[in-house]
């Protein structure tokens, strides 16, 4: 008789726990998706910065080569 009373209560408790677990799982999915999007955005920004940095470094290197060539010419004269 006691089991007949306890069974519905246990089932309701299990259903509530399943609902909580499902909601927690959905929330985790949304958080993970948002984090993935943020990481992709950050990767794009870093790639952009690296590309710009590379271009500037090449310009500086060209300037250094020009300066070295000028110094070499002056030393040869």
C-alpha cells in the first residue's frame, strides 16, 4: 500500500529532475554555441591583425634595405 503512494511521488520527482536536466543541457548548448561564435570572431580579428602586422614588417624591412644600400654606397665612395 505504501509503495502505491510512493510510486507517483517518485515518478513526479524523476520527471522534475529530467526537466531540470533537459533545461540544463539546453542552456549548456547555448553557452557553448555562443562561446564558439566568440572564439571564431576572435580568430578572425587575430588573423586580421597578423596580416596587417606582416605587411608593416615588410615595409620596415624594405626601408632597412634601402638604408643599408645607401650606407654601402657612401662607404664605397
